[in-house]
C-alpha cells in the first residue's frame, strides 16, 4: 500500500501517465493468483478427508483390539496408550514445520509389533482386520505428511508476488490517464488503493491456506477436533 501511494504521488507530481490495456495485467496477475488459491483450498479439503480417515481407522483398530476376550485389561490399556500416542504425535507433527517423519514412523510401527508379540492372544481373523485398518491409518499418515511437506509451486507464488509489487508501476499512470485527474487526485489514490488492497489480500489468503495446520489463519484446520480423546 505504501508503494502504491509513493508511485501514485510521483506519477501525479511529474505528470506521468500512459494508456495500457489492463486486461493483459489482469491475466498476468489474477489468473495465477486464483489458480494458487484454488490449489491451496483443495489441499485443505484433502487434508480434512485424510484426517477424518486417520481418526476413524485408529478408532476402528482400537475397537477391534479392545473387543478381544483374550487380551487382559493391562494389555488393552497398553494398546490404548499406543494408539493415543500415534494420534497425538501425528497431530503434533502436522502442527510443526518439521519434515522429519522418522519418529512418527517408529511410533506408528508399535501397532504391528504389539499384534506380533501378542500373537497367541489375537485370533488370526481379528489380526487380519487390525492390519487392514492399520494400513488405512498408515496411508492417511503418509497422505497428511505429503500435504505437510509439499506446497503450491514456489515459482508460481514468487511470480504472483513479484507482479503484485510491480502492478502499481503500470496501473497508477494508466488510471491517471483514464481518469484525467486534475484537482481530484484523491480519486486516483482511492482506486489504486482499493485495487492493490484486493490483490494483496487475495495473496495473503492464499498464503494462509497454503499451510492449513499451523492454526494461524482464520480458515486453518483445528487439529484438536481430530484427537481420540476430545
């Protein structure tokens, strides 16, 4: 906004104005900006789907193991702690901008180890069901980690940001030329400010949607809603 004010002031002060087809500028900025916003929104919706599947698969594994009459109360408490730890550590991993997933892999592997160690206590049919939903749990974790680690192409975001900052350089003289401002300079300032504010707001919306797990933007995902104990 400050840059727009300075450029508009200089254009008015030194009578700099020219006529440029703003349609080309709109295509150069609005189209890629809308594309990145749409991409970020789709990533957020996919993250919600994978989080829901993640929680439902953990709960299903829990129900299967707790329904086994062969497991003692102590072993059932152990498996509940394992699943609770997987749930908590996964959500914690998503909330931090750390791409290292080794610790999470080790924790999620505990379900497999538990079933093997208690092989004589877990019937073969129940074991197959547990492994089936454990696979869904692992798949959800990998999908969420993929969304967590890979973002909208950086080159496209950099392109949008550069053109947003260059936009007033061309837009301000063109608006002054079209308005023919003489004593109503405030009209030029108003039009340019509103346009620039709209562009930078759209860019900020996209930037907040880009990482939906940090709980900073208004549209971020509330990870607490995907805890087993809530």
